[in-house]
C-alpha cells in the first residue's frame, strides 16, 4: 500500500526554457541543478543535450517538490532575461 501512495505522489513535468538559458543551469558541473534538487526534495531536472537545440526540460519527483522546482526555475529564467535586458539597455544608452 505504501508503494502505491508513493507512486501516486510522483510526477514528471515538462517545461519549455529557451536554449539560450540552458548553459546557466548546467554550468559548473550542474551546480544550480544540484542546488534545486537539494532545495526541493531531490527532484531531478533534465536538460537536453546542447547539440539538440531543444527547449524541453523535464522535472521529476514528488508533486509538491516538482511544483516548487518549476517555480524556482521560472524565477531564475526571469532573472536571466531581466539581467540581459539591463545589459542591453546600458549599452544602448548613449
């Protein structure tokens, strides 16, 4: 019975992240991915191989943990986009 309950709580979710941002997550031997896994109950986050140009990212783990990891990943992506917008703005202002 316990195994069935554990299985029902597991989730695999696919999200889309622009391949330009993948390097941030997998750099330094996946340090950011390790932090996300530690912070959210050991979820695993799988990015496609760099050569594939795919934007498909898969997060697996307990449902609540996957939910939190997805929110955190989206926050990081939003921060990256904001940072790039600021960098562009600095160089575009005369």
